[in-house]
């Protein structure tokens, strides 16, 4: 073997090989970093899109149920005073997120009612199905066919003739040879009814369990992010104020991060079936949640936000230009870029239960 064939790699050749290897590794590393950042950005984008849609669907479902049986509002007794409030109340803010209060009947309102007063499970009916009022009375007594579909502990109920309605707080049930009766907190209120032209409660009215839901935004979770929350509500006891208050310790997370919630309300002052008559406004019900005729639609705007910042492909920093957004009448002054992606979700929700001609 010749000397030229036996010689090893020179230092220069080794340095060139190492240099080429470093270049290849650096290029590969850049591709990997870009891929990781693209995947991260894609995940954050997908999650923020999904959060906006799911939050919108949740509120939309509640709104479409609201107002069923109460197209003329809900008569209530608050602090000894009788008034009529709206089943949908929007609390407007031009400096932050809006709030929404919704009164919805049981989803099984028109399910199978109980057929008799026996304990036979076959005739017990569907849970939370409406009970039917048996007698027309004006003495503060509500007699129903049976109570076995209704919550055993009582609670908040609506008595409705499918047009006008009253909210009552049921405190118990009594059963006697003459049938079943509801005991309720408002029974001592003179003249309290779901129909002031007729008075009292009439045979054929429906007694339905209802829930009051309060939707709002609050920082929550381990990262203290803005989150869509919901709480149960009940009737207020202070006359002259807002009709509902939260039930203590019922706040729970719906979805997050949701950075803004804005609501607009389509009202037809003529209360006609004419879309061109609808005028849009911020807020509905005012400080006392007062019912007014003509609510037809709700415009829902949500701003969802990514959990983490979106990075540039080189991994050197956040993407430029990502900052909080102004929506509806919530206008921000000089928002600062923070690298978090926002998604605006907008939806117009028709209210089929709010229009009397849909009944």
C-alpha cells in the first residue's frame, strides 16, 4: 500500500467536515423550531376558535328557550311590590364586558305529566314536566292535578297561560282529599296573578320549574384568565332594585379564556312581525329589569383569547400586532400588543318564544 493511500484525515479536512455538520444541524434545528412554533400557534388558534363557538352555542341555547310562556313578561313580587320584569335582561357596559340574566323553563315542560295521585311509577310523568292548575281561584291557593313531576324541595316556578306568567317561590306541597296544592311565598300578596285583567290563577294554567342564569366574565383558573362564568339566580328581596340576585356559592366555569362579552338587543317597538321595524340597542330591561314589548333578537359578540402567546417561526419573540380588540360599544384606548390571539365570534340569535304569534 502506497503512502498516499495510508494517510489519515487532515486537520483542515476535519474542520471543513465539522463546519458542514454544524451548518446542517443549524438548518435542521431552525426547521424544527419553526415546526414547533407553527404547531403551537395552530393549537392555540384552534382552541381559541373552539372556545368562542362553544361559549356562543351555550348562551344561544339558553336565549332561545327564554321567554317561553312569558311573552308578556314575568309578574314578580319584590320587597312587597308587584312588578313585571323581562325574562331576558342585558346589563350594558361601555367600559367592560356586558352581563346577561336569563329565565328559562324546564326543558321537559311539555313532557308527560303525572296521570293521577298514586305512587305508581308508570304514571309519575317526566321529571320537571309542568303541572296543570285544576281550579280558577283568586284566594292565593293554587291547586294542581298532581305534584310528582315537580322538584320535591320546591323552589322557583312559573305559572303561565302561555302568554303572561308569574314567578312564584314554592315552599312546599299539601295533599288532601280535595287534591294537591302549592304553598308559595307570594300567596299573601293581594291580587298577585299571571293575568291582571282576569285575576288569580286559572284552570289550565301550567306550573313549571324555572331557572335563572347569570352569565358574566371573571378572571378564574390557575392562570387567572378571563373566563365565561354562570351562576344561579333567585328573586331579589329589595324593592326598587334589580329583580334578581345570585344564589351564594353557585358560580361555575363555562369556558375560557373569553375576554369580552357584548350584547345588542333587537326590539320592534310596534310589536309586529316586521323585520324592518327592528331597532338595535345596547342593554335591555334597564336598572330594574323592566319588561317592554317587542324583543325579537339578541346580537351576541364574544372575544375568545389564546392561552399562550403566538410565536414567530424563528422563535425569537411573539408575533407582531396581536392585541386586545374593540367590539360593539366597548372601545379600548391604545391597547398594547401582547402576542395573544383573539377571535371575534358574532351571532344573531332569534327569540322564537318571545313573539306571541309563534304560540
